C-alpha cells in the first residue's frame, strides 16, 4: 500500500481511580437511639465496608449506610472503606456514643435538686450559667459524678437570676 494510510486498532484499558472517601471523619449519637451515617466517596465506589463498629450497628455493603441503635456508651475508632475495580480507599471514623439522660428536677427549700440517672463507666459534670450564647460562662456545680448506674442527686443553690443547667459527660 504505497503512499496509503494504514490503520491500526489500539485497545486501551482504563482502570478506574481508587475511591477517595469524602464523608465526615467524626459522628456523634446517643445510646438507645436510631443512628444512620452514609459513607460517601469520589470515583464511583461499588462496595463499602466498616470494621470496629460498636454493638448495635451494622453496614450495608452496597449502599455504605451504617445504621442501627447503639447499645453501649463510648468512643469507637472505625475503619471505613470504599472499593471499586481500581482499589480501596480507607478513612478512620471516630464515633462517639453519648449516654441518654433524663433528668428529674425539683425545688427543695432554697435549692434546685437534680436527679441524674447515671450509666456505668461514664463521668458527668453538672454545670450552670446565667445566660446562653457565645458569652455563656458555665460553672461547675459540685464535683464530677462518676456513673455507677444509680441516680445521683446534685443540689444547686437558687438565685434571683435565671439559671440554665446542663449535664456534660467527661
């Protein structure tokens, strides 16, 4: 074929890029309450996995949804993965499961009495302040309460100003 143009067929195989996880690296929930977290990633993942999930949670490997109702209080370091034909992308998810608190409040003489139903292995601090917002200054009321599973009573002196009260885990 003198002077003619020849043709060739070139077969090009393109492997997809490895997924890059884009979902949040932290999440918070409450023990005994429904929870859902979706693993999201770039580069078209086709499957998902998670290791280190706390009791009560599981993952759907097709959708990347971690869901369920956590049964224990604490922090878990979970490895989340997204995969496709190009490989696997991983990230660490720090999941904090907070205790569920239902406070009983009563006025007794000149104090406000809080009954805090504690959970084992969790410490609590009762705090109060006079205003809410960015300028709020929270003051510890009493010492840190160690959770034993039994209710703890914390008395807060009444004042002539409005008081906001919160319980925080330590």
